[in-house]
C-alpha cells in the first residue's frame, strides 16, 4: 500500500515549528502502530514535539488517533453512572484503594484501569497484588459484571486499549522524550477516554516527589488534560495537590494497603482522608451525585463493605494477613525539635531501593518492603526517638536506602512551622 | 562492560539546552558506533542538537570522536604538499574534474575522497564512472602511489574512515535531522580531517539548488567548518558561491565530463573556468604554492596531461568516446527576450528525473542522461530556438522532467538584467 505521507516530511514540519494537519497526525500515529514509521523516526518527532510543542487541536487529534489505534469500552448500559480518577504519580499515593470502594458505596461505578509502578513512584496494582489471591487481569466481561455487582474495579489495562500509546510510551522512556506535556496529556487521556468513563478527576501532583516539579507546568498539564477530556465528552476536573511531602505514613505495597484499610475503617492519616474525600466529592459531582456525602460512607462502614466485595470479586482475601518484610531497620531522630520537612523524593527513592519499586517494567517487587515514617512535618520529635522504619526482605538494601534519605528531612528548633496546603488548585 | 553514561542522560542534557561534556560526547559517538546507543536514541539526540545547537567546543569534540571511530590517513611522507576541496553540492557542479588535475599540474597533490550523488545534486564519482573502464575503488596503497606518481586522486572513501559518520548520516537521512549545522559541519570535516589533507578549500553553495538556501546559514556553516579545520591543524578556507543558477551548460554525468575536458583544453563555460581557477588559487595558497598561476597550466596543456594520467591510473580511457543518451527532447524558448533566470533546483530535478541521479543510494544512474542548456542568464533568446536538450535512455522520463522545469526559467523583454556574482564571500 502506498502511504499518503512520508515520515520525514511530518518530522520536518514539526521540527520547523509548523502545525501538523489532522490527516498527518492520523497517519503518523497509525503508521507507527503498523511499524511503517520506524522507532528512530518517531523518537525524533517526539523530541521535536517536546521542544516545539503542539497546539490544542493537534493534541486533541493526536489523542483521538491513539484512541483509534485500539478498542473503546462503553459503560452506557450500566445501571449507574461511571466516574474515574487518575493520579500523575506520587510517593505514598494509595488514594485509589480507599477511593474506588468509597465512591462505589455512594452509588457511582468506578472502572479504573491502572498500572504498575516504575522508579520512585508506586503503582496501584503492585499494592493490591500484596493481598493474597488478588488478581489484576480481568476480561472485559468480568470487569463489566463486577462494575454492575460491586460498583468498583481496579484492574490492569488490556492490550487492546490504545496500543499506539503503549508502543510510544516505551519508546519515550528510552529516548529522553517523556517530559513533553502534549505527549503526557495525550498518553493519559487516550487511555481514560478509551476506557469509557463518564466523568474523570485528575490528581495532578506537584513537588519534589512528583513528575511535575513546579506549579506552572502542573497547571499547564492539568489544563491540557481537562481540555482533552471535555472535548471528548468526559466530564473532567483536575486537582493540583502537593507532592513535596509523601502522603500518609507509609510508602510501599502491603503497608499502604494496611493504611488504606485504616481509612476505610474510619481512621487513618488526616491527609489521606482529606485527599480521598476531596477526590470522592469531585468524582461524585462529575457523575451527577454531588448530593451524597462520602464522609458518611466512611463512617457507616459501607465503604469498607465495598472494599471487601471489590477485593473478593478479584479472588483476593480481604481478611488475610498481609505479607511482612523479613528485616527492618529503625532510623532515629538525630536531634530534638520540629520535623520541618520530609522530602517525598527521598522517601520514594528509599522505598524503591528497599524493593518496593522496580527499575524496569519486568522486575518483580517485594510485597512487604517500604518505608514507614512515625512523624509528619509539623510534629515534635525527640532526639533518639524512632523517625522511620525501613522494611525489606534483603538487608543488603538498607545502605543504599539510607543514602537516599540523607538530606531528605530537616529537624528545626524554635522555628515557626508553616504547613503547606495539600490542595493547591482546582481546574475544570 | 558497564557504560560510564546513559543515553537518556546525554539526550536530556542537550534537550534541556545544556552543554555535553567531552567524555559524554566521546562516549555517545563511540557507543552509537558499537550499537550500545540505539538508533532511536541517537535520532532524538540529533533532533535536540538540531533545535538547541552545540557550541564550538562541542562541535570540535564531536568531530574528533567521529574521526576516532575509524582510521586516519597520513600523507606526511609524500614528496609534495597536499590540498583538497569539498563542495556542499550543487547542480552542474563538475568543478572537481578539472580542478584536481589542474592543482596537481601546479605541484600540489590532491587526495580527494569523494561520494556519489543523491537527489537533485550530482556526485563526482557518478560523473567519472561514465568514462569507460574508470574505477572509483582504490586501496590506500594505490591511492598513495597515484598521489606520488600523478599528483591527483579522486576515489571512493573506504569503510575505514569515520564509520560513525557513515552510520549517523544514514540515520539523519530518514529522521528529518540532516539540516543541523553542527552535524553537517562535523560530518564533512571528520572525513576531510581523517583523510589527512594538509590544506582544504570548502565550496559552500548558496541558493535554490543548494543545501543552504540563504547566505546567513551558509556563512554559519562555513565559519563552523573553517574553525574545525583550523583547530585540527588543516589550513582551511571557505568560498561562498552562487547556486541559484546551475554551473556551466550541463547537468548529468558524461556530459559534465565532456564540459570538464573542454575547460582542461583551455575552453569551456566562463563560470566553470572562473570557479575552477578561484578554488585552485585557494588550494595552492593553502599548500604554500600561492606563487603558481593555475591559468598558465590550463593554457599550456599540462592540466590536460594530468587529467589523462589521473584517468588512466584508475583504469579509465581518457580518449574513449563517452556514452550518449538514446533519446533526446528539445525544449524551445516560448518567447523572445532575455533569459533572466534559470533555476538550479529545477534543472537539478529534471536531470535527476531523466536518470542522471538517484533516489536511494543503491540505485544505478544513467551515464548519458541529463540536461544541456543552450543559454545562460543574461543571454538573448528568440522564440522557438532550442533552450534546453533533455537526455535519457528512457523516453517515458521526459514528462516528469518537463514538469520539474515548469516555472524554472524566465524570459523577460526590455527588463534590465542584473547578473548575480558567482563568488559571494570568502571565509578563512
């Protein structure tokens, strides 16, 4: 078959700051998926897009082309509305775990296709897989049935959804082209739109432990994604939330499940509860159920019931004892005073090095590994008291984890502590 | 072996407008040659270099790394000094053919490693290969011996010279990254420096038929290359010369050899003679023989003797009848007046489509194909007189060649004709 464009002409247009036409975008995404546009051509195009940008029309078309590369799900026949959440990734970010069953308990179905962790940020599927028996892979039929019966599904995205994105993401990862806002936004949104959710709340993380280190870039990404979702008919809102400090008191897999269950039981760290409720309210409002107060569903135990039903539906045992790391090492406070800073990136790196995360997507993770911290910024600590507990099955990992934590926290004496707000902005 | 850098960190540094260190450049060029840095990584780096540039140190180091990827020739033991010329490519640019033997006749050796044509620009080896028996491939020993005995060699570059450049050039060709001045300059200069010439004159073409369409970019390229040559101890000068109009009266292979022989016989088109002499004077001055007047050597037949010796040394017969195209088609002047413009790109495209050039490097070329024009800008023409003769072995090629010539020339009546100078600038 003769091709309507050449890869070089498309690359050169973007390289020379031109706009790609709709047919050019459709062709290049499709031809890349078919292997007609080679990896080395797509990577130079990705670099040109990263450096020269794309306008809103181009990003929307690129997203549409990635959606068109695969199947598209449709939950229109479900008996309840659907609403989903996507986080751009952080440290200690277990929010999906209490959030999905909580929203389900409020009468809105949550069809979450999720991913595994890479680098210092954790992955929702890795956390859930620490529950004995739980399985991430569901057929479309199983997913649909569980949404109808339980109201919440967190499972792995199948290969059928936006295959162009899958191929492009792997390429960007090795060619220094991950950090392109048009490509990040279209990658996330192509999957979420293809997934077929009616409403979507984006949790765009900002700070040292996040992908976006500054608020301006995070806002640009959030606005781009909200625009894409809205144009595609998905009710989309974004919250910009802090990721200078890790969320809650744990970063790992099983230990984050444990913390999530505390939240579902009506307890848990205040920041995790606050963010879970804020995102739940947005998800409910997006699905037209803004009248329901999710706090009630935490208090009355119905969110916990949904959680157990959700875990069981995927062959997990919600009452099983979770895996525990074989070895632990306690870091004590080197001085007395106020813990004025706990760096999300340092904690995330430490948890990764302890075995909770992976460097390559085929690596395994340890269910019990991670970091527990015993104080949060603003708390008073006394010299010698336990500050953090490092957990791993392999004690030779402690040294490099401790290195990652060097300079990762400050204890100040007598200084005024200014708490940073968790919720920074709302876009939508 | 563990690698000292990662490709992604090098790409990201250039992407974010940083400077690459000397060890990073050495590593990335070497690792690419070894296949440790993948094509899709080098192409995104090439795009970042194209868009963000490199400073003089980076370009010099990049060039040195490409030289270090292969062998380096040394003509220090020759009995005469060496001087070479490189043209960035044009239409009707047969200058090497009369120039190399002319300079040899003046006592300076010319060790020219040359290439084949691609697209609308011709290649010196393609032209010489139209001479019955002539062969482009010489061993290093043959080249050295011919330089000593004849004083001029034009032959194909072996695989041993700058293999990194060979691999990188093929990649840039398909990834929209050809037009990066640091990469063009280092590609040309790595081969010329590795070739071991003592002096070098660069003929940087400017205009519609050239790679560089405007004088500013051509000057930047020329200055970059002169800097690289000078830093490497090669006496380097650049001339910026016009390529809005094709050179001489022919564009093809055998017909350009014929025109070159006319120049060597003391005749030939004035512009070809002018440029040949200007470049010869620079080559001689660079080699410390500025006292010799090359015009004398054209007049006294010694340049012609060198030509014949050079052709014979490579098994060609300088007295053989050259191949002639099987078919010809005459384009007549559509009006009377002054030929005010003859576009180099249009003529180059026509010659290419007639079979004189190739689209892919493995394609053959026709020895007899090409375009002869019978008037040059400034000449008076009469309606119906022959303006151009198109030559090919395959008459079905005429239509597309005629299409290429549409709008490629202007005939004006009564207008003042302003000739454009052939020599635009000198840098060095």
